[in-house]
C-alpha cells in the first residue's frame, strides 16, 4: 500500500532511508487509508498512518482547546440567560409550573451535554484518530454516543419552551389546541429520535466498540438518523415560528408595533439558522474513518444549536428584566393630556413590564404662554401584586412587546 501510493505521489525514500517531504499530505489521502484498511486491522492501520505521518513531518492537528472553550463560553451565556429568566419571572410573581419544569429539564440536560463535551475534549475528540491512543478511542466514542442522545432530548425540550410560552401569551381556545398538538408531536419526535440514537447499533455497545474490527455487530447508517432529525427539526421550527403571527396581526396595534412584536418572537429563527448550518457537518458524519476528528464538527454545531435555543427562549424574560432596570427607555408608555380653559392638567404614566408604574401629574394655572404657575407635582412608583389563579397563567403582551395601545392580552379577554 505504501509503495504503490508513494510512487504515485512522487514520495520516494531518500539516500538516508527517510521519506521525501514531498509526501506531506499524500499519505493521509483516501487511497492510502482505503488500501491499508483493506489489508490491516483498524488498530494496525492507525499505527501505520501515525508512523508515516511522523516520517513525513505532518503537523499534529488538535482542535480540542477551541472546542472546549467555545462550549464553556456558550454554556455560561445560556446559564446566565436562564438565571435572568427564573429571577425575573419569580420576582414578578409569574410562576408557571409547566414552563418552570420544562426549563428545569433543559437546565439539567444542557449541563450534562456540556460536561460530556468537555470530557471528550480531554480524551480524544478534536484530534486525528491515529494520534489518539487505542485505549482512549472507545471511551471517547462512548461519551459521544451518550452526548448524541442528550442533544436530541435537549433540543426537543428547548422547542417545547417556545410552545409553552405561546400558551402563556395567547388564550384563544382554537389556537391553544393547535399549540398543544405541536407539543404532543414534539414529545413524540423527541422520544423517537432519542430511542433511535440509543439503539443505533446492535448490540448497543457496538456504537463505541465496533471501530476496532474485533467486535461483532452492525449499525444503522447514522447519517439517515442525523439528516431525518435535522429535517424534521427545521420544518418544526418554521411551523412554530408562524404560529403567533396570525394572533398578533389581529391585535389592536399599529403596523409598526405589530412588526416589532413579530420580530421579538422571530428570535427563535436563529435556532433554525444554526440547524441549517449544522447540516454541513453531517455530510461525512457516518462514513468517516477519522471519527475523533470528523465527529467534532457535528458535536460543535449541535452544542451551538442548543445554547442559542436556550438564549432565544429566555429573550422575553431578558427584555422584561431590562424594562424593569431601564423603565424610561424600555418601558411601555401611555400619554394623556387635558387642557381646560383656565389651566391644564398634564398626566404622564409609565408602565413597565414588571407591573411597576411611574405617575406624574402637574396642574398649571393660567396660560403657559404668559408665565402660568405650576401648583403641584408628584411622582408615584408602585408594583402590581402578583397574580394568582387562572389570571396569573397568562403573560400580558405589554410586558414583552412594548405598548399595545393600552391593551394587553390576559385570561379575561376573548378566549374563543
């Protein structure tokens, strides 16, 4: 195998018995690897490729540090978003057990996913397979197999977070039935993909032991599962993003405000964009011979997809938290003014997403053009009491999308 491919690539031994540096890159091409794989066991093949790469002075590739760093940075951002979400909603008295339980599951799954990815980066993921000690390859692939299952579950529960949020915003019965249908489908889809990933090989252990050629078993083409999951995920994202559009368009709002609220809901489209970008990493996913190197791209984009999804799902609560911190800039504002003949009363109110209000009233005697006298000025800040019962299950749209012409959606509105 070596002699044939050396002659075909002008890689010849020199007078000192060393391989010419012209062979750099040529020894690691598919013809060489295919030839070695056809006559040697995998462990011997990897050892031979490693020896040849060292003889050719091939650079050692290792992306583990970058992979680990990106994972941890995105995880911190996602956890920060979730901390803001829980703190903001609970301090405002907006507790929804279904939403809280779902986000709690997301928190646990995401923590497990990142822990697995960090562990793989310290083992062999991100390195060429022939540079990884043989005894480390199987544990690396085992952790990858587990992470794939956790990824499917994590992404599914992130999608549920968006759908549960719609239930808290829109009370119309027909719309809620549609959302519940989406929730049911998502749960079935998560269960199916998670089970398929777990049982991708027979026996199950063949998923991480089959690489060495010393174990008997078989696996279903992993690309079929990966692409079918990605396709369903993208279609489900597009369908879910269109759900609130019809509801928002029927509200008594200006076109500008409707577009603003729709754009706020559309942050979930970033998850779809990442899902599409992830497809590129799946092209050689199932058929690669260099698993510890090629699997990194699929894992990398999978983690990004989950973390971006978590941040997007927490965006409404982040907006609400900012509105409470900066009510003048982000709070919803209602202005009214009356002008009597002998004077005028100016009344400005500022309502924030937290239920706080800032009220200012000024009475002016006389015509302001001739130096009217300001009689009284007052400022009042108050916080609404936490809602309970059925009313507390709904989030006022004014809290997440700005002023809605003085009107908000809650459980007392039309629920047809």
